[in-house]
C-alpha cells in the first residue's frame, strides 16, 4: 500500500499505523515508517509522531529532521534542539534548519553556538546568522561576521546577493557610508547584474538614501534600464527624508503606472514634510486610479487627518479600513484611536476599542488618554493596571488622567510608585503631580516635589518659575 503524507487524513494515518504494526511493516520498511511520521508531523500531531519515532527500530537523517522540523514549526525550539543534539549523524539540512530557526527567532546566542560548532559551513548558515544579527538589532555584529567570511578564502564563495543585501541594510542602520560603498564595490567586482537582481538594487538605493547620499542613490537607479517600483520607492523615501519633495515628486511622476508601495512612499513623504493636503490629494488620486490602498497608506493618511482635525476624513478612512479588513491591524487601530481622540470624538474611539482583539503598548496608552478625557477614569485605570508592559508614557498618561478627573490622592500614589521604581521622570510627570498637590492643598508634599523637580531639571531640562 502506498502512503503519501499529505494525501491522507489523520484518521486514516492512525488506522494504517495500527495495521502496519500488526503486519510488521513498520519494523521492515523504513520508508513506510518515515511516510507515516511525515503525515503525523504535517497534521501537527507531535505526540503521535514522537510515539511512532520511539517505536521505529531504525531511523535515518530524514526521520530525525522530520521530527525536529515539526517541533520548530510548533514553537518547541528547546525540544528541537534536544533532538538535534541526540541525532547520531547530523546532516547538512539539519544544521541549516537549526541555525536558521534560532536566528529568525532572535535566539542568537544559541544560533551562533550552533554556527560555530558546524564542521563545514555553507551559504545558508552564513546568510541565516548574518541576517539574524541584522534583523534583531545588532547590525555591527552582522558586519563583523561578513568581514570574517571575506577574510577566509574558503568561505568567500558564499557571498551571494542575499547576504550582500543584508549587509547593505546593516550599513544603512549604522549610517556607515564608507563601509556600504565598499560593499557596493564588491557587488560590481563580483559581477552582479542589478538589472536582474531587484532586491540588491533596492538595497543599494535604500542604503544611500538612508545615509543621505542621494546623488549616489540616483546614480544606482540611473544605471538600470528598467528600474522596479521598489527601488524607485527607496529613492522617493530618501528624497522625502531629506526634505527634497520636488525631486521625490519628479521620481514618482516618472512612473506611468506606480504600484501601491510607490504611492505609499510619496504620500508618506508629504505627511512627513508637513504637507498634509497634498498627501490627501494624492490619496484620493490613488483611489481614482483603482489602486487598493493598503494598511500603510491608511495609517499614513490617518496621521494626516488627525493633524488637520477633520473628523469626516477620519470616519471615511475608518470605513475604508473596514472594507479592506485593516481595522484589526494594531498600527491602523492605533492610528484610528489617536485620530478620533485628536478630533474630539471619544465615543467612536471607545466603540472601536471594544471591537479590537489585539493590542500593543502604544494603542493602550492612547486609550488611557481617551478614557481619561471623556471621564471614564475607572476604565483608564483598568487598562493601566492590566497592561503587561508599561512605558513612561503609560505612567504619565494615567497620572494626567487622574489629575484631570479630580483624583489627586490616587495621582500622588502613582507618582510615589514611579519614584519607588526609580523611573526617570520628565516634565509631564512633575507637572501632573504638582497639579495634584494643588488640588489636594498639600503644601508640604508640593514643596517636596518642587525640590525633586529642581534636582531632576538638570537631566530633563525643564524651566522652573
């Protein structure tokens, strides 16, 4: 009987498991056992898979990697690592699998330990470890590894377009212009065709744009006969970040049928440079052209709309976000809540918040302010007290809210908690607590806080009357 892992149901697989045990096939056919193991793993039944694996009289690297990969996909990285260490003959694929998984998840200490232990490294593990460090906030380490790879002649063969793009991103994060230019030189020496490799082309343009060398960014774009929208988008963003919107618009207008990414870049550029009306004009033009505005465009226009305090626009964007299914995106939801709050419409903000299922700290901070402004201080306190992670903005928001809602004693309690936690307070913290002291007519405590304010003013630069 032929067994295909994806072609059978879990129920059929279990029935076959029993039949194979009774007939002795599992003991005599490793291929059949592996197929059944693969079926369990693809259905996410790791208990069944582990039980079968333990029953198998013999295994091969395929058996081990199938189970290891299943544990990785299920989020059981510790179990996958335990299995890997127990694996008698580690294959190249198994090494790649583990280094890649731990690099992607940000467990770089484990990933680097595996990388160092790998007897013969290949392009996949080099790419994984370099990309892991760059992606998880350590671009300097990514550059160090790239340089290490280039110093070893036996490893230089693994310098491909993907790793070069990653390293250019690390250079951009560090604003390391000279280092990035050396990588660009390596791209040319190695004979990479930017015409064919769009990702590498875009990475170069983005790198030069972030480092402020817009002439070099424009030269890269000009060297390609048929430049893609992503590279043009990177150039538009570079010009916009430098305040050169005339050049950004010229690049945008040079494209006959721009994709949504290019539209987003030019719209974001106008918002960033304080030209909200032009951003709104382009957004409407985008919709007239039949381009479906995505989450990024909606969030950008919401920030423009809240700045203009146009409630009708915010409601239109809310309706559009519902239409494209973007209201449950945390970024869009935060932008909507902030826009409703700035437009003095807390009712709509509260209604939207009640419909959400996922939150982040920024969104919750916004809702503390919204609830406080419309007198629902108990709801604001509930959010603050149940937040899994609080920032200084969270503390200041509840402090201001309590003071506004005539709860000076509770505001003072919050301030004391901040003091005990040794939080670095700012002018908003002190302004709120002094206001609370005034409401409570607590002259003695107010004088104490004024002394504290004088002490902290050296660090937070607030002017005392």
